[in-house]
């Protein structure tokens, strides 16, 4: 085969191109720093052992670091600082602790400086107003104290007046009770005297339990002098002996009384008629006289005895 054939020429060209590309790639690899490849492998998360171009690790010696500076012709510029390879974090960082709160210093308010030429008139006005307010407050307090004292005096006077009125009422009540007791005692004395006189008159006229009179009358103050009239007169005399009534009963007035009794004269009930002219106290005194007697005359009047007796009572 001839060397200058078209097939051999194209093959030589291809090999020449490949050779040039290899030279250019080798030069590119020589120019790019080794740190670029390390960063590339770390970014792609590839093992470091696959990296053919690894940077030389600096030699670390034990002991203190000695700083020296070369002087003279032997001096050389310091080496460029190589970018440190980041170390993967295997230990979690400690928890962050917030810094303690700083104590704020309290701000002290500064007062404005006093005026160089104070107005004495304004100061005198302020002092005068303060004195006037103090005097007004003192007068108001004194007025309140006077009003309070007046209220206490009025309350004490009212209480004293009520106590005096109470004492007077008690005194009048005692006087009324004493007067009532005196009147009751006088009435009892008068009744006892009248009873003694009636008994004396009854013994004198020979008719028991019948008061003596210039003209014989019945229990109804009529002219009948039979046994029935004597029976009613005996009941009338018994009621008078047991009657204790008020002094305000008008004279010459009589009250119709209804009596219910048992054989033997025992009183069961006594009720005045609605036509009785006496007041409530007088009516009650008539009814009480019959109940107080308890037993009315019966012996000797059996033939004219009546279970229900209606008669006029005249004090």
C-alpha cells in the first residue's frame, strides 16, 4: 500500500489530532490547581481515592509554632495561604445558649436648669395660691366638724326627749293603774256596803234574798208579789252582789239578760240582749256577774224554776 493513499492520509490526520488533544489536555491538567479537583470530587460526593491529582498535605510537627522572617537575598515571599479543606461535621454542635440579658442602666431624668433670672412675681403668686388653698381646706374641715357636732347634739337631744317621754308615759300608766285600782276598790267597798244593807233589809222584811222596799215589787219591777216574782227578785239580788261594773253606766237604765241554768241553780251561760243600752264594758260586767255567782237561788223556788231565765238587770 502506498503511503500517500487517501486512506493512509486520513488515518495520520486523526492520530495527529488525537496527539494534539492529549497534549492540550495534559497542559490543562497541569495548569488547573489541585484544589479544584478536590472541590469537584467533594461536590460530586466521590471518594478521595479516585482523585488522581491530590494536593500535598502540609507536614504538621509537634511543638510551638515559630514565627521567623527571612532578611536579605535569602528572603522569599511567604507562601500563599492554601484554602483549608472543610472537615465533615460528625459531632452535633452544642446547643446555643442565649447571652444573658444585659442590665440596662436606668435612665436618670435630668431636670432643666433653673432660669438665670427667675420671675419673683410668679413665685409669690404660687405661694399665695398655696396658702389660700390651705386656708380653704382648713375652713372646710372646721365646717364639717361643726356640722358633725351639731348632728351629734341633735341626736343626743332627740334621744333624751324620747327617754323623758317614755318616763312620762310610764308614770301616766302607773297613775291610771292606781286610779283604776282605787275605783275598783271603791266599787267593791260600795257593793259590799250595799250587800250588807240588802241582807239587813231582807232579814227585816221576813222574805229571804229579797231587798226591803216601801212597796213590794217583782224581779221585773212589777206589782206581782207571787212566788215567781220573789224568785226573780232573789236572782236580781244575787247578781247585784256579784256585779263589779264601770262607773259610767247611766242611772235608771236596765239591761235584758238571758240566763241558762241547770236544776239546782248552776249557771251554764249568761248573754245580754242586743237591746242592752250599756257599752261593751257594762255588758260584759253583767254577764260576768251571773257567771261569778255560779249558783242562783233554787231552794224554795222548785215549783217556779225555769231552765231559761230572761230578766232585766238594773245596777
